[in-house]
């Protein structure tokens, strides 16, 4: 066995979908090149952008930061980061500490914002009061609101998230299975909202499978928080992920074909469903909203906060 690219006998990875064998250096290079290719193909960055990385300290966000930093080193963009502390006992703090260390190592502007400080309630406390919506619904809405606000406060022109191929395919399938066509139309490598207050979101890792990101951080010896969230398995996303991974064992290219199919459908869906974007303002907090209250504030009202 030898590396398909350079002939090095120390192979660390076999790419199932292509049969390619890779040594450590060629593997690292292949990931970085693929991310750069996505950035160029999807037009994710413009010279002079200030990109806010949503940095949880997990493998995906640390990889996003690491690869985007190569653009910063070449003076193409500036980078800042925000870490959301949802308030999940025995889980989140380690990720926050790791995020702080990466931001210090690279010398970038970094804020940590906690749900408790921002809204007066932590995710654990929310789950003690009401869990009929599921933790990830609350978590996603509050986190999104905090990141959008941080982007405005830090004058960022783009928000980069660590969504990988698995995340994106799960989101496509989940929205499809739930018949949620409005949300389905909003996925993709670059998400622009009609509301001016929302910063453009980009997903540079969208074409990298989750396991390759796991191997990338190990190969590059990057410090990351590997534990999974204690709430993760309760989610519909967890169930969908299991089914997709089972199918992938027999059909190794299925994640890519789902993604490519989605990208072909997206322009049609955007036309059909774009009316649902937020166009008003929340009466309680002033954030963009499609109803009287934004999603975060309507959850807070329901929870009596
Ligand atoms: S798994 Fe759900 S609850 Fe846990 S951090 Fe992710 S979105 Fe939040
Ligand atoms: Zn090699
Ligand atoms: Zn609000």
C-alpha cells in the first residue's frame, strides 16, 4: 500500500468514495485544497471581508478557523470569532476554554457570550422547564440570534460556520422529511437573507465528510473538544444521521449525490419559497422577525422568562 499521490508507504486514510490512498501530508493538503476550492467555486469570500467564525472549540469550527486563517495570513480577509456558551453542564466549558486558546494562539478578536447572561436562562434550565420542543430547537434559535448580534457588533461582513458534508446532508433530509420547504430552500454554501441586519453566512467545510475533519485535526495535532453534547442523541438529527450513515456503508457516494441534487434544486426552491424571510422587527428585542416577536423572544415568553 502506498500513497496514491506521492508514493509514501505510510498511508493513513483510504477515501471510500474514490478508493484513493493518502499519506498524512497528502491527506492534509487534500482537505485544505478542497476547502479552498469550495471557497472559490461558491464565491464565499471577498477581499477585505471580516469573517466572524462561530467557534465552539469542536473539530468543525477549529478546522474552519485554521483553514480560513490561511486567507488571513495572505491578507485577503480579517477574522474574528464568537463562542456561545449555551450552559450545558459537564460539556460546554471545555469547548469554551479550547476556543479561547485557539483565538489567543492566532491573535484574533474573540468574544464568549453565554445564554444565561444574554437571556437570563441556560439551556439546562430551559430543559428543566419545558422540553416538548427538544433541546436543539432552543439551542439553534438562541445561538443563531447571539451570533447574528455578535456579527453586527464586531462589524463582520460574513459569518463562517463549521457545517460539514454530513451536517448539510442531514439538514437537507430532515427538512425534506418534515416537509419544511421554507427552511430547505435556505440551505447551501452561502446563505443570504433578505433582511439587511443578517450577515451573510458561509459554510467552507460543506463538502468535507465529518470523519475526514476528525482525521484532519488529529493529523494536524489541533486541540479540539471531541465529546458530543449530552442532548445530541435525543434529536431527530441523530436519527436521520444514523440512517444516512447506514446507507453510506453500501453506497459510499450517497452524501455527495444528495448534496449535488440539492444544489440543482435550490434555485427553484428559492424562487418558490423566498417570501418567508423576516421582514419586520421584534417588539421585544428589536431583532429582525417575521411575526410580532422574533423566534428567540417567543420562546422566552413561552418559558416565562
Ligand atoms: S446537540 Fe443540540 S443541544 Fe447540543 S449543542 Fe448541538 S444544537 Fe445544542
Ligand atoms: Zn502522499
Ligand atoms: Zn426578539
